[in-house]
């Protein structure tokens, strides 16, 4: 298999799309299911590479997994190993969330350092400090890159994140959910997946409350599911399809979404002159003759999300002027820039001399490779076909959109990276009139 998309671009895309379940909720609920006493059923689980890898990983740890289409049932009672193997754990950054269920089940575990990935170094320093504050002892073994962790008694205490972290918050929630004590997490991240994880656990007997950025957890003895839990739809997928339709001068009605989760994105689309029509369970995005240049700076939720910025950048190539994209959450999220230049886009890096790296960025700036964090895009240059290569998930969606805008045949390689997070992407784009095939 060549692992590529062959795209014939230049068509206006129009129609309707039904979103799949959210990757970043599915992964967490699968891992949180291992905290339960008995079987857990999840529905609307997207069939994507990351979920596939995670299910494989937990099966290797002994969990029993049954999957029928988008429904997954996990029996955590058969878990038998507390050491995820490096090969499978390293394919999935979220694998470090396994600390929580494995510590509760075995009181000790060995988890590989997830390390950097294509979008940045992604250290877990704040997350390790948070676990230690709640009573976990950890020791990093540099010889094999594993953390040895132990939990001698019920988690207790409190932790305030110096800067919020999305999966870090989720890990501490999972850790505190079981036990005898009250835990407090301050300056937590605010992403909707966190609220939904709390709902998932509370429905099974957990006692977790979140007020603003403060989470209070009263540990409980056990978690038991009473009915299947449905994974909510993927807001990042919604953004990709909205951008795709508008950037090809078309329109799309996106079904199955939660409009509130897209509030900020919709504000920016409206500023860009896109018609945004919000219905109870769907949103219509329509190109109405122009895309205005609008600059963005990424921020954790409820700001303009980092996962949306690569899509925004390609939309701005179709605008009538100059816009900037400033990334503050991950230090290496511009892998698409060189590829879009190959298609004829006009964009360049901008030096920012007046920024204090330590306060303006969510990644650790000390010791990491100096990366430029802002690009300037001049809209209006026609995109032409080329061979381009995906380096990370959201950049992948961006390159596919760009190839669908560009006249002629393009080849987009490393399709498997995009398929880590997008279900049935070829079928969905084809249903809007896009011409592409997977080879
Ligand atoms: N960070 C640290 N130290 C830590 C934890 C985080 O320096 O201990 C840094 C990270 O390196 C990053 C920043 O803080 O620069 C924010 O990281 P955060 O922990 O909030 O992000 P994450 O939990 O690793 C999740 C999603 C991302 C999404 C972000 C923001 C999952 C599996 N991943 O990442 O999704 O962009 O939150 O909402 O939920 C994607 O889906 O493609 C993706 C990257």
C-alpha cells in the first residue's frame, strides 16, 4: 500500500456530513474503563488508527475487548500486566494515562516516557509533579526510559497546575476517582472532553465536581457502569469539514455536533465573512463570495484551539488579504508550512521579538529547540498541484484540504497519520463532491 491520497482538486464541495465520535474523548474513556470493576460499553467510538492502537495496547495488558462497528466493550477484570510494552505504548502519546488504572489495580506500574512527537517535545513534568502531590512515588529509569511508579495508599492531597494541561488534568481525575480521600485539582484545563470524562465517571458512581478550573474529587470504592456511554462527536472533525467546504467556495451542513463547543471557531468564521447558521443539532457553513483575512492566536479552550490553526492557515490562503497565525500551545505545529509552499501558497515565518516565552507559551521554552511560532499568510495566490507529505495529524487534514482546493492532481503521502484521527475521511469528502482516492 502506498499510504497516500491521490486528489483531483479544484471542485466546489457541498453537502452534509455526520461527525464521528471524538478521538480525544474516546481514548480517555477507554483508559478510564480500566478503573471499573466490571464491563464497560462505549458507543460511537471512532474507527481510527489511534483507537485501534489503544485497544491493541490494553488487550496486551490483559483487558478483554470486544468491538462491533462503533461499539466497544471492555472487561477490565482480566487485566494482568502493569507494564505496557514500549513498541505499542510509544505509538500513542496518551498511553501515559495508563498510570491511573494500573496504579489502582496493581499499586505499581512501569510506563514508558511518552517523549516528544511531531508537534513538540511534550514533556510530562507537570503531570508527574501532580501525581507525586497526590501520593504516587515515581522514579525515572534513564537506562530504559520507563517511569517506575508506586501508590502505597489512597491518593490524597491537592495540586495546582502551573499551566493547565489537558491530559494531565484527566490523569489526575482518573487517579483521584478511586480511594478514600478528597482530592483537589486547581488551575485545571477546561476542554469539554474533561467535563465529559467527569460525566462518564460520575455516571458510574464517582464523586467529582468541577467549578471553573477547580476540581474536587471524593474518592469512591468502585466504579460500575449502568448503561452504555456514548462518545460525543468530534469538534476537530467539524472544523476540518467547515474549513474544507468554505475554502473550496462551497457549503456544508455538519450534523451531530455540539454547537457550544464551536463557539470560538464560529466567531472567527463569522469575522471572516462566512455564513454560519446554527441549528439545534447541526451547523451550516457557507462561502458567500469572499473570505476576509482574520488573524488568530491559539489558546487552550475556550480560546481558538491549537488543533484548528493548521486548518485556519489553509483557509487564509483563500482570503483577500494578510493574516497571521500565532501558535502558543505546542512548539512545533507548523509542519504544513513547507508543504503548502510547494502548492504555491504565500506564507512566511514572522520573528516575534517582544514575546516573553515563559509567560506567553504553554510549552516549556527552556531547553527546547527554538522554533518560530508565528506565520504570516498572504491570501489570493492560486494553489497548484504537487506531491506533499503529512507530518502530523492536524497538518494532514490541512494538506488534504489544500490539495482539494488546488487545480489538478496532487499526491498527499503518509495518509496513515491523518487516519489516526479521522474516520472514513475519503467517503465523507467524496460525498461532498471531492475527488480523491486512497492508495
Ligand atoms: N506540557 C508540558 N508539561 C506537562 C504537560 C504539558 O510542558 O507536564 C506542555 C505540552 O508540551 C504542550 C502544552 O503544555 O506544549 C499543552 O499540553 P496539554 O497537556 O494541554 O496537551 P495534551 O494533553 O498533550 C491534548 C490533546 C491535543 C490537543 C491539546 C489541547 C489528547 C490526546 N491530546 O494534548 O490533541 O491539541 O490537548 O487541547 O487529548 C490532536 O488531537 O491532534 C492533539 C494534539
